[in-house]
């Protein structure tokens, strides 16, 4: 009887684990999830010229420090790739190139203990106005933790 109660408890705990959403497993936002493990400020585009996120990935940098973010929006005919890495711990991983693409590179400042960010947007088939709008609407995923007394 004691053995059956233990088995039932283990099965119940397992079912609870697999059916209950866990905060530690991810927010559902890849930019927010990436910010948790990186030493630089992560930026997410809030205007994407109507293009959906096709791929989000992180590539280990050969500097033994951080990873580089690469997110692709749209398609190879009309779209852009957003590449982010630290200003200080430069990523030696080859940045993504799109043949015939236009590269826009900018730097963002640091925040609290996080280093600044180098952001490259490699676009194809987008107008200058669309690229400018994407750049103007990059928002940091980092939120400063200010404690009130």
C-alpha cells in the first residue's frame, strides 16, 4: 500500500510538471528569453515592415563570452536579417550576408551591468523608409531593476 502511494505521487507530480506552464522554461518571446543569458542589451524590432519572424537563432561567438543573435524576417526576396552582439565582446562569428542586400549598422549604449550592442540589419527588397522605421522602433528587452526603499 505504501509503495502504491509513492508511485501515485510520482505520477501525479510528473503530470503536474508536464501540464503546468513554467516561467523558467521561457516567456514565448525569443528576444526576452535571449536577454536572460546575454551580457549585452538585446533589442527587438517592433516594426517589421509587415514581415513575420521566419527564424530566430543564437550562434556561439568565438570569443568564449557571448552568443550572437540572428533573426530573419520575411523571405529571400523581401525581408531582413537582424544580427546583434556585444560592443565590447565582439563576435567573431561571420555575420550573415544576403547577396544584393543593404547593410545598416548601428550601436546602442550599455545599461546597468550590460554592455552596449552592435546591431546590423541586412535587408533586401525594402525601401529606405521601411528600414528607417525598423531601426527607429528597436526596443530594448532589458528592464532595469530599480528597488525602492
